[in-house]
């Protein structure tokens, strides 16, 4: 499937299984404190076999095309642990995952699953907003002497700040679908109307100001 059509297909399926929802009357609150009329929970794709396979295959294609030298797959906890394990299995590669913070007991690890030093690593993420938590995982892997080739994610909101953060951290990002594609598909399929699409675009331009 061609990249643009795959992006549309994935967005369409995420909408269908309600992994992506809209609420313009009562915006969702993100962990960052931002108010948002759209919420994306890609973990719901794990319960739908067809969508799960579609996304896993798309991850695999990105890695084979963009990161053919990958030696290990690292999932970002918690949303991308299952996705990363599926991808690693398909590629026949080792898998680790990166915690948000060290485990509070035992060996106090941030990276679980094995050693990564000297290994060419691709990070699997489910969602990229500003890139903060995703790039924290990249830094933890580099601190453990992994060779981070880049990151693959299901969806990006395409915020300019994310592009800047990834550039500053010298981390390549490839995503399966995007916010602009989502708006296009949601409008075509009747999930939102033109007025709501315009609201989404205004939110995208100044998300920190949305109420």
C-alpha cells in the first residue's frame, strides 16, 4: 500500500474503533495541561486483530525501509510496549522497553529486557505530541550506550515544536499517520463537519491557548 493511502487507511481505522475521539463541548485535558478537542488512544488498536496487524505491518515496513540496519527494537512505556514487542517478533529482533522513570525497587532499571550498549536501536512509540516523553526514552537509551537510529510512531500531531525537538536531539522520526491526514479523513467520513475541522486547525496552531 502506498504511503499516503496507508496513512489514510490507518486514520480511518483508528476513527472506526474509536481510538481517536472528538469533543468540542468538553475538551480533553492532556498530561501537559493543554486542552484538546481531540484525543488519541492507540492502545485500543491492540484489541482489533485487523487494525493491530495493519499497524504492525506498517511499523515493519518503516523499519525495513528507513532503518534496515536495526539490531534491536525499544518500546516506550507504556503505550508502545505491546506494539514494539509485536514489531520485534515480526523482524526477528531482540526487544527492550524504556520506563518513564526507574523502577522503585529491585535493580532500579529504566531499560528493561536486556543490554543495549553498542546496538543499533529503533524506538517504537505510539503517539507523538511535543516529543518530550519520546525523546526522553531516546536519551535514556543513549545514556546506556545504545546507537539510536531513530523512531517510528503510529501518529503525530505534527506540532512544529515536536519537529524542532527531534532535530535538536538528532533523532529521525517516521510516522504512519498524521494530524493533517486525520482531519481530511474525519471530514470525508462525517466524523466532523467543516466548522469543527476549522476548530481543529485553530487548536493545532495555538494548542496552549485552547479552552
